[in-house]
C-alpha cells in the first residue's frame, strides 16, 4: 500500500466522532472504507486513493467512557482542495459503525503547507534585508514583502521579549499582540508595544510608569472591552483608543489608525457605556437572529433532519462566582493537567467530575453541571461555547480570546 510522501502531503482532514456504544479502531477504519465505497465514483474510491498514495494512513484516537465511545480521526490527503473537501463531507455520511449509531463531524481541514509558506516568507525577508538597496527590479515579490523592506525592524523589550517598536520616547501606545505592532509599524507609528494577552506584563507596567503619556489601543470588540477593564485596573494608563466597531488593530488602514488615536479619551473618564460600544447596537438584531434560527431548527426537526441542540446559556443572575479561597484550591489541583491540553471539571464541592481534553468540552455529555472548568491554556471562543453548553459557572484559563459570555472568566 502506497504512503504519502511528506513532500506531497497537502491537507489533513480532522474529524470528531461519538458512538452510542463500544467500538474499536478497526471498526472506524472499516466503516470509512466500507460505507464510502461506490459513493463518489471510481476516481474518489477510498481504497484506490490510498493505494495510489493520494490518501495516507488514516489515524483514529479512541476514548471509551460512560457507555459511549468518542475520539478523533485524521485523514492525510495529497489531493487538491476540492477533492479533499469532498472526502471530508463523505465522512459525515457515516451514521453507523459496527452495531452502534455514530456521528462523525469534520472540525477542520488543515493546510499543512502553511508552515512551509511561513518559512519561505520569513527567509525571503531576511534575504531581502541582506540585499539592501543594491537589488534591481523585484516585481514578483508579494505585497507583504515589499512593505517589510520599508518598515522599521520589530524589536523586543524586557525579560519577556515583548514585541515592540521604538519605545524610547515620552509617549507609549500599548496594543494587544504582535500583529498589531507590525501593522502600526507599517503605518509609521513606531512608539508601540504589545501585551500578548489580556494581562499587562510586568515589564510593560514598569515601562508605562516612566512615560508622560500612555495610550491603550484595543480592538473594537468585546475582547477589547475586557482588556480595557483588566489593564486600567492594574496599570498606569492615561488614554484609551479603540478600533472602529468590529475591526481589529492589525487590519486598520493608516487613516483609521490616526482617526482612532485622535479620538482617544482619558482613561479616568472611560465609562462602562463606552466599553460596550461596538456591540450594543447589534443586541436586538442578534436576539432576532437567534429567534429565527430557533424557528428554522424546529422546522428541521419536523422534517426528521439531524440538528445540533441549542445552547441554553445561564443568565448572569444564575452564575455563582467562585471565592478567592476556592480559586487558590483549584490552582493547586491544576498541577495534574499542566501542559496536558486537558480540562478539569469540578462540582460545587470542588470534587472532580471529569478530566478530558479541552478540545472535546463542546461534545461532552455529563449528568452534573460543572461549577468550575479549569484549563492551563488560552480559552478560545470554541472552548467558552462548550463551557456554556455544559452550563458552567466559572472558567479558569491563562488567557481569554473572547469575553462574550455570562460565565465568570478567571485568569491564572
């Protein structure tokens, strides 16, 4: 049987599955080959594709518990994007593995060539820097590479090696991450430094104390609002600037950056109402959209279609915030999941309900609502949504990409 060469590998199909009973890895592999046979014609026959090296060795990781089997499937592909997505869609047609009902959901199709492109771009930048002004016509260079030659070289600051521009002057602009710093430098704003998360690093806090004027410049979304709240309560911030509604600093044009900085307001006078700008005007529309989706979901149930269950979020008045003592206790318990990509689910007595990979939080089925879910990593919107689905009260993580939730978010 042919194998895919690492050189020709283009994509990896990532899928999750849940079976109503006990199954083994050979059952999953057999179902994939057997139930897709003849479905897509001779050109996309799975067995033939694997023999010719267009499909690689299919991997399945299985976890059994509570009478069910869950896990992940990986299918390497050397075919083009269209053919790979067709194969991915075909996996979702499998509804039974062995004697058990099974649901397979494709979560992502990973382009494994991305890392090669990143390397090529970074290497090209270094080569261009060495070339200097002696080179000739470079019409075929990408726009990003052309821009890079005009931009002040990005620097680092402090023991944390935080990305920044020239921060030696009396004024300082603090942004969220490296991409924001790069965009600001491209647009000619050099006195900028990143914070790399929702918490301000200690070295940036100390640097801000030396400056005459410090401006916090955040994205125009709820994540930006969370950062404003966290940073202004723990550091010296003189002014607040916010990207236009729904936009991120890393994607702003020169004009938009200058307009946002001109409209900056004193941090002391920054009201709660201002923190919620950029989202309030959409609240009614979002509620209507959710109502329409609920109605469509009901119609699909009547037609017998398989649909996802709606997430019934807890209201703010239903959330019970954890105490400082509870937080300290949980921090000690988290040693067992450190650097494991696992989540710790605890009840109100701080007893462990379950330990599971945090990527599967959204697909868990447990009888008891968790009081606390703790992860030793960044909480993405997908993880937060999974916690909402489990009706969790408190989520502990190192950082948060989004704050759009009623759950109490606690940073480590």
